[in-house]
C-alpha cells in the first residue's frame, strides 16, 4: 500500500519536473496531465471514490482548456539563459525551499503515522451519522448537512469565477 | 470552430445522451452511492462539451446557449439559498436545517432535503462549467 | 511517512516553478501542481489502514470507515480549482492579445 503510493507519487514528481522544464508549451501542458491522472489513482488507493470521479473529469476539462489556450497563442518557449536576476531568483527559491523543509521536518513529529490517523473532529460526525442525516454516503452528509456553510461559500466562489471569465473575455455586446 | 468528421459526429450522437443519463444517475443517487452534486454536474457538463466539440460552433447557436446557461446557473444558486433560508425560518433557528422527514437509510427517497441540494448544486455546476468552455470558444470565433 | 515526503516534494517543485519561471503558462501549470499536492495531503491525512469506503451499509453496522471530513473538504475544492484555472487562462489569453508575448519581464518593461 505504502509502496504503491510511493511509486505513483514518484511518477507525479517526475512529470511535474518535466512540465516545468519543457521547451514546448504543449508538451508541458500534457505532462501536467500526468500529475492529475496520478492523483486519480492515489484517490482510489486511499478509499475515496467520490474524489476520484470528480478529479478524472475535472482534469480532462482543464487539459482541454489549457490546450485551447496554448494552440491559439504561441507554442514554443524561447531559451532565456541564466542572467544575474534569474540566478538571484533561483538562489532565493532554494533558500525558501530549505527553510520550508526545516519546518516540515519539525512538524512531521506531530503528525500521525501514515494509516493510523486518529479521529478527532469527525468522531462526532461519524457516531450515528447515517441516522442523524439519513444519508448512506457519509461524505454527502458532511458536505450538505454538517458543513452546509462551506458548500454555500464554494458555490458562490464558482459563480463569481464564471462571471469574471465572462467579463474578461467578452469583446462585443457592449455597444 | 469547425465541426469534425462524420464518424465523430455519429459516435457523438450515440454517446452524448448516455453520458448525460449517467451524470443524472450520479446526481440523483448522490446520498446512496459515491458521487453527488459536484461529481454528477461535472459529468453532465462533459456531455455538453462533447457535443460542442464534435459539431462545431456554427451548428449550435452559441450566444443563445450562453445566455440561457447563465440564467440557469444563477437561478440554481438562488434556489439553494432559499432552501437553506427555509430551514432558518422553520422550527429551530438553524441555518441549513434538514426539515423534511428522513426516512430509512438506504432508500432512494430518504435523507430529507439532501437530494434536493444535490440536484440544484448539480444544475449549477453543469451550467457554470459549460459557460467556462463556451466563453473561450466564442472569444476565439469573434477574435479572428 | 514516505508518502507525506513525496507529497511535500511535489509542493516544493510547484513552488520552485512559480518563483523561477518567466512564462505565464508555466506559472499557471506550477500553481495547479501546488493545488494537486494540497489535495493529496488532505486525502493522506484521513486514511486509516483497514478502513472501508465511507458509505454506510445498514445491514452491517459497526464497521471501521475512512475519515470522511477531509474528503468532503477536498470535494468542493477540486471544482473551484477548475474555475480558478479557467479564470487564470482567460487573463493570460487577454494579456497575450495585448502584448504579443508570454514573458513577464517584457510585459513589465512595455508598461513603462
């Protein structure tokens, strides 16, 4: 279980590194697809079928949108070389990464070991949750009943993002 | 955007309806099986996007589609807010109160208002993702 | 512990891309990679060895289930991720039409 997860996340890291360093933008976008579809397999292994269904469709659609944008503009990324400013940025990024790594090593001591997480908050949600909400799917019960505020907020964010896209992209019709 | 070849069009005619039905199934059974409003809505939007990609922009009246789905999306969000407010004004003063009878766990008509929330959130997600796609297509056609 | 480490490595790769790349599309890709690592971390936190899918079967009570709370948080965030990626892409395509380049430094110089 842990081995399978390690192999798949390793593939995801390799795909991400290739996506950042590719010369052609189209292949960078497709390498980004490796990361998304790897996440689908991880969700299936982690016993989360709801998330797997959503992620596999959403990833396909975001690939379609990114490929549409790339094919309508320019594809190739010229090689810029490493000037002094780029070198400064790379050094700053490495310093930030080392600092984050330090905090991660500290905080892993407080995490539960993999596969043995203790139920703290969700203890109250899970004790007789099916009888409290009447829903056999516990995730739906949490999304729409116990945490309805969250869902309403996310729906509002979705509407706002759609209105923003329409306002940015429309050319005509403003006569 | 031009349409694709005859083979793609014929296959799309057969498949799009089945994909849409599967999405509706996932939405309606959201409280019994994996899925729910978000998953099923995304699948239904996939059916619409498949039709638009296969038949091209000239076949469908895209402007009209965009206006219609914007209206649908806003009405669906409004209904979700109204459902949560009804819970606030009935009995206990709790936002998002489950005010319908819950029934027995595992049947299709159970869980009070959760299936209603599932259906309206599904409609909202479908129309908003379809608009996101249409906006890019219309932009491309107007620009060139 | 190794899956947590790989998940964190994915986050760091995305962070490196956001800071050092000059191309706008590459920056958008790096942001989506960081998003993916966050989703994976939430799903890893809720996993319990030997737990079942979080769907109650009324015939067999008293089972051990995987924690449903992180899954519920991630479920809505995935759809929001698609919407924000599209918004980013809309801004990028608009910038390209105006300045004819993806390079952020040239755009900054042109504004001048």
